[in-house]
């Protein structure tokens, strides 16, 4: 399973970051990469650090398994978990790319407070406010189930924490400031990562 997990993760990185960046460059002339911001030690900074850590551990988990450096956890290492992991990783990768494409030229990695982008509320954004992040979570969980070792599980927890921080501390305040009442109405009706869950009061 480690070989399959490694291939799936590399494909995920190539599509979600490589291909999407190329599309953005062709459409706008910009990569869309804003970068990690925040004062060291701040919640925003920790969100960026944990996100980077999650990406590294997602790659490290299958490599450590292949090199027999870290053993999988027996309680999670079985046929059912592997099948579920394959389904989640495959579906999550496809949904991540779909949501990224649906975001159009507003797609960014990171937030520039001085930048103004269009508020996207249609397609997958009509179901949840953060469909890209929502799709990244099953991808990471799927990899963790394919190679259920400590690195994969820590990577998944790091990703969940990073996305929560990025969404709550960085993106939502930014969108409230930029789009005002329009975002407030949208956020009061549409859930954060799961339909109907995490709606914000106006």
C-alpha cells in the first residue's frame, strides 16, 4: 500500500498545486501564491507552519513505510481501511481540483490583505464556503489509512488544525472586511467545511 499511497500523493501534489498554478499563470499571469504570513508565534503563522508540516508528512509517511523506518499501526492496517483510504484519497484529489477550478481567477494560496478578489458563491461554494479545504481533508485521511503510521496521522491532525486556523483567523475576517454584508449573508447560510455546519451569525 505504501507504493500506491506515494503515487496518489504525488499525483495530488502535481494536480492541486502544480497544474492549478499553471492554469492560474495562463489565466492571470500570476501564480496565485501569496505566501505564508503572520508574526512568528501568531495563530496565522502557526496555521502556515502546520500546513507546510502536513504537506511534508503526507510525503514522508509512505516513504518511511517503504524504507521500513516506521511501522504501520496494526489496529488501522487492514483491507477495509486500505479500501476506504483509496476511495477517500482518489475522491478527495478529484474534488480538490474541481473546487480549485470552480474558484476561477480568485484562487490563491494564502491571503494578501491588500488584494481584492471576487467572492465565489456558486458551484461547490454553494454547498460549503471552503470546498477546497473540505476536499483536502479526505485526501489526507485517505493517505493516512493507506499507510497508517505515526507520520501520516500526525500529518492529518496538523492539516485539520492548519485549515481551521487559516479559515477562522485569516480568511473569514478578511472576507468580512472585503465583502462586508454580502459575505455575512453568504456565511450565515452556507457551512464552513460541511453543508449546514459552521454557519456564521450575522
